[in-house]
C-alpha cells in the first residue's frame, strides 16, 4: 500500500469514530487494539467489547484531521493529533487547552485493513483523577504554558 492509501484508511477510521459509525469493516478479523487501562483486544468480538466498555468515557469527540502529524513506516503509521469533546460526565475538553485531548495512535495497515491499532492517550478526559494527580484540581493542567501551546 502507498502512504496515501494508508493515510486514507486512517482518516476514514477517525471520520467514522467521530460520527459514531461502525468501525468493524476497517479492521482485519484478527486485528489487535490497545486502549490505555483496558489492555489489548484481539479480534473483532473483543474490539467490540473494548469499544462498548470505553465508549462511555465520552459523549462527543472530534479529531482535528487538518492538524494531524503522520509518520510512516513500511506498514506502520503513527498519527499524532488533538481532539475535543464532552466527557461521559459532561465535562468538556479541548486538546491544547486542557490536559486532555492530546493523543498518538500507532497503526499497522495492510491490504486496506487495520491489523493493529495501539492508542496512546490519557483516558481521564474529565480530569477527575485528582486524588492521584492533585494539580488537576487546581487548574494547573489547563493554565500552564505547556498545555496551551500548539
């Protein structure tokens, strides 16, 4: 596959994810998907289970594909970007302006199917984990210079 073909599959994945559409046909039947604090789902049935369990983390999500950074290997594609949305508890987030919303996905794409997708992000979109990360409670993560730069 060419880089542009790999890129097209990745962009279709994010388009469908944001629209709440079925992602199944984009994945190989034996695909692996990793999500932080969930683990690795192997095969379409486990991928469905993973999405049903982590889907409650957000009510709305939008990925800014116009700002994606793509890094290509032979069959590997890394996509880095920003998202915004509303967490499951109603808390809004905006990548680059809050602690949440920065992510990187590593994809292996062959024969126009995602073989492997490893998602790297902080799944605490609402910033509710203040017991372990007290700086979230005082707003530091949303006002410091590092979170606001892009």
